[in-house]
C-alpha cells in the first residue's frame, strides 16, 4: 500500500512565520514615496496599516512568532494535507513522484485566509474597528470577510463592478460572513464618484477598487486598509504553507527536486516556496529547482522590467521595485482572475533577479487541459490560478517519463475552483481564447513608468 496523505497534528502547526528578508543575498530595495522620491517611513503607512504589520513589513528577524489567537484560528482547518497525486502519476505513466499541498481546505477555499486572519488580529489588537479592502474575482474579499468575522471587525469590500455582476456567489459568500460589499466604482468615495461621472457604465478595475478602499481607510479613524498579496508581511504570513509541507515531506521520506507554484502577486508561491528557498540560501539543496508559473496574458516575471512602479493603476500606492508590465497595463480577461496583476511581490522579484528561482508563462487553454486532467484523476477541481502550476507539474512529469527520471515534484494547490465553474463551462464548450503576450500594450505601459533616481 502506498501512502497518499501526509497529515500533521494540530500540535505540529508552525509556531513562527519564516521571514525571508533575514536571508536574502541583499536587502530589498526600499519602497519609495512617489511625491518626494525618498524611501517611505512608518509614518507614511500608519493611516493605512497597524504598526505591527508595518514593523513586519521591514523586519529582518528570521522567525516571527505567530500569536496564539492566530494559531487558534488557523486550527479551524490547518495543518492542511500534503497529498501524493498517485492517480495523476499513473495516468501520466511517469516515474516521477508528485505531491501537492492542499490549501483549498480553508473556509474561503484558498490560501488567502492565512494572512487575512493575521491581519484581522493585529488590527483588532490596535483598536481598529473596521477594515476596507478591494476584491477582483472575490477570493481575497471572501478571505477577509471570514477573518473579520472571527475577530469581530466590520468589513467593507469594494468589488470590481464586472465581477460583482458576473460572480454573485462570491459576493453572497462575503455577505454570509457579514461583510458589506459594494460594486466599484461606488458612490461611497470621491474616487468612485469621479469614475462614475466620467463613465456611468464603466466595468471598474482592480486599480480603481484599490483607490476606493485606500480612500475609505485613510479618511476614517476607525478603519484600516488590508491587502491580500505582494507585500512582505503578506508573503511571510503565508509561510505556514511551506513550513508544514517541509515537515510532511520528511514524513514521506522525500526530498523535493522541483518546487512549483502559480504567481499573481506572489503570496501563495512565496508562502509555499520560501521555506524551501531558505535551504538554497543556506547553501543546501543546491540542485533543487523552484519554479513560479504565471499566465501568458500577464507575464510580469518573464516579460516585465525590474524597475520601480506603482502597485495600483490609480498611482496612489508607494513605488515598489518589482518586475512589472507597467501600472497602466490592463491584462486581458483570462479566467484566472487572481493572476491578472501588472506587478509582483518584491521579494519574489529579488530571488528571480538573483537566479535563485525560475519563472515560466503558460496559456489558459493548456492550463485548463491540466486542470481537467487533475480533476479527472485526483478528484479535486482546482482554481484556474492553481491550474497554472499543475500545467508545469504535468509537463515536468512527462519529461521525467522520457528521461526515465524519478524526480520528486511538489506543488502548491492554492485553492479549489467551485466558484469558477463558469470558466470550466467555457473551456468544455471550447470557447476559451489564448491571449498572445500583448508585447505592444506592455511596451506602451512601460513607457509610462515613474522616474525614480535611486
Ligand atoms: C488570489 C489567488 C492566487 C494568486 O495570488 P497570489 O498572491 O499570487 O497567490 C492564486 N491562487 C488562488 C487560489 C488565489 O485565490
């Protein structure tokens, strides 16, 4: 009998998050204030984030203790299983061994509550009463709505109009947990009213929804803003994924040869991969490959420039040094909504720049081919985002078959696709488009980058 699932006890839940900033070859380039051109300080961020998170954002301590109330909330569904994909291996006739870390078991259906819970907790501790955020496809909004409920905070979600209209079930999930959800642009903020004046039928955009949530938080004393990816503290909270997975691989008697995760803003990839990258940074596991998979429609690592850019379309955030397609770049409407972002987490970018990790871009039809093959062998219906990782895992396993290599491939299955069946339906009807990498549009957007002297 071959063991399928590697399960940890609740007592094996990590006690500390891993902060990769302690081990990077060089300190991360600092965020820059777009007005002054100078590095930003804690005071610039204080209207938006609680001090504990601002501290974590710049900390270079290797291990940061997870507060007990956060661990208690994690125990609702953590530790998550590490599963050997035996049926997928058999279908591929590969000598490779494939494992996935299964983050779709959380109440919101993805990895995102790992940071939502931590953020809600620190806000609560500092007397905040209400959180404001944006959501595109609805995954981050539902994670924060769930976390806010656990810590008895109000939660206001600005949901991009087109998703609000087309994806009512994510909205209803957020409302079930007690969040109030408005379509963005809304009449609740001046940014929203200006956008509605300019075009009353606008479908909205993530950049505009960010502007609304930031304005909401900055203009109220009882409210702070919450972001679901990209920032250092977000990726650090997600490292519970990789820390658990390393223990589980030990139980399985395995050492990973290839680590794979999908990247939108970089949080599930960073959370899963950084504890493994720590071994490489310490001079161990030299041959291990770590692969980030992005969509061909928004290929920020493989086709973007490594420069300072705004985090949002509306140019309200600090400037971050990252691989970017340009803040004005609007990714084509692929169904992996969580991967449609112009930039990438600065820590992921620094590792890519140092050639410690690899990146590859895939099209959405081959991605859905992989999703269907996974669903029909392993059973779980993956989120379209996660399916980007599965595509590369399958390709690697097939390469192992050709080469007769028994590699150990481990990937993060970041969420389930139960709210994405509309996309599955279009794929099954052969109605999905592969968008070519929009080189011309990216050139235009990169021409509009802010000038930074550092
Ligand atoms: C949001 C999301 C992503 C992409 O965001 P990252 O910050 O890159 O992880 C990937 N998978 C799922 C299931 C998501 O909900």
